[in-house]
């Protein structure tokens, strides 16, 4: 009888010790399973995305630009209006910088000659900081020309006041207007080639 009691106590103690151990093993199994699922999900997410050739990017001027503010080879910057999303992932963020290069820039000249601003778009910045090439497009702007008006004024003044030649020449000092881009002016540009973007 005493032997049976000891055996019963022994079995009960063993049961008490085994239950936490089993629970611990079950917990470890669940944690390993969750960790494996998370690793699998992470591995399923692409680390690099390709931007299709000709993807539309809408840009706008953040400030008012004037032809008198630039010289050839200067950079001109715009910002992206809407984010570019590929397969549900943003590759170019809203507000990202798009950069162009000034080819020609002339302020309005004497005798009413209009100002000129000519530039080529070059790149736009992706989420990984890389520069995505843009198709080469040239944008050309001219200011208002006052050449015809100045010429007319010179003819009239010269006919009426021919003895006063300097007055006629003064009309030649009237400048045409500079070419300018108003703040918020939008343009459509397109990516060139099939560049890849590294995701975070």
C-alpha cells in the first residue's frame, strides 16, 4: 500500500513537471512558425523594381523662374506632382526633384527684343536616391516682344521730331519682356529606358 502511494506521488510530480515543458515546447514551435512566416513574407517582397519605359511623370515649377536668372549650363529644378507607384510600391515620391539643364537664356533686349529660355529635362530622383533618366525634351519659352511697337514709335517720333535725333534713339532702350515660368506651371515628362529602383 505504501509502495502504491509513493508511486502515485511520483507519477503526479512527473506530470506536473512535464506539462510546463510541453507548453514551453509548443510555444517555441509557434514562435518558430511565426518567424518562418515573417521571413517568407519578407523574401516574397521584391527588393528591386523596374520602372517601365515611357512612364508619365507630371512636374511643376516650385517658384517663378525668369530668363534673367539663368545662364547656359545652369540646372533648373521642378518637383513631382503625384507619386509614381509600380505594383503597389512607390518608386518616385510626391515632391521629388526633377532636374533640367539650361541651354539658352537671354533677358529681354533693347528695341523690344523678347527674352528667351530654353532647357532640356534630364533626370528625376527615385526613392533610393538614384537619378532616373527622362526622355530628352526641349522646352522653349519666349517673353513678349515689343519690337514692332518700338519700331512704330521710332518712325512716328522721327517723322515728327526729325531734328531731335536723340529722342528717336531713346525708344530703342525699351526692353522686351523676359521669358518666365510661373510658379505652379506643370509639364508632362517621361522616363527613358527601364531603370531599376532599390526598395527600402
